């Protein structure tokens, strides 16, 4: 069974919204990952480490449409180019998919994501896609969280976790590290 892993930058108050400040990132504090916080390569080394484990990418529609045109031509994301990509969307069509960024499959339901996880292969990583992450967590499909928590409070914005009243879910800390710039790496496995 393949693992489904959410990876993302998060503010201390749980906001994921607009960390890079690029196209489609409209939060009033967009770019908060790169503004006012000293850049330390070791604090973001997790992103490079994840690449060795990534066998496929999964996006929600909005994140796919924001990332695909940028990442396709980005040297920093060249290793993602030929990886299989999946987009969970009820509205996206094959004509909406970007050429030149590897094979992309549209999934229409959480049941199709569950079927994808049952196939042979390595880990599937979700980048961005806060709404998708909440939906998949509610369907008990996320296996791990890789979070880089930044020392900033953003107030409003898209959050990773649902505020719905639901049964308690336990997480197991797999790895943690803190860095001189205040960033904290947290890797949690979902207990089942």
C-alpha cells in the first residue's frame, strides 16, 4: 500500500495560505516563508529529502493550476517534471491539463484516491492543497504529515486541519528538529 503524505509550510497559528507569494497566492501576507525570516538551507532540507521518497504528486484543482505552469519550467522543481501527477477535482477536464509536465490523471472522488493508495508504488506527496488535505484527512487517507512550522502568526487564511467536530485522531512523532531562524520541522505519522 502506498503512503499518502502531506507536506507544507505552516505558520505557528496553522495557516498554509500563500507561503511563497507567487501567482494565485492572494493572502495579504503572501510570501511569509521568505520575508522577515532568515533563510537557512538546513531549515528547508526536508524538501530535498522528500524528493528521494516521492513517486507521485497529488494536487487539488486550485493548487494544480497554480503550481503546474510555474513548476513545469522551474529548475528547482525539475525532478518533479516526469513524476506521475494526480489531481482530485470534479470540474477539471483533460483539456485543462498542462502539456509538458509529465502524465497527469484526474481523480473524481476520495474513493479513487483510496484505490490509488492500494496500488503498488512509492509515496504520494501532496503540496499546497489545503482543502484537499482536509478532505483526505476526513476520509482517513493521509498517512503522514511533513510540516515546516514558521515563527509567524498570520491570523486568517487557509488552514491544514478541519474545525469540524470529529473523533480524536492520534499522531506519532517520527522526527523533529528546530533551527536558529525559529523554523521547526515536525514529521508525524497518523496512528490507525
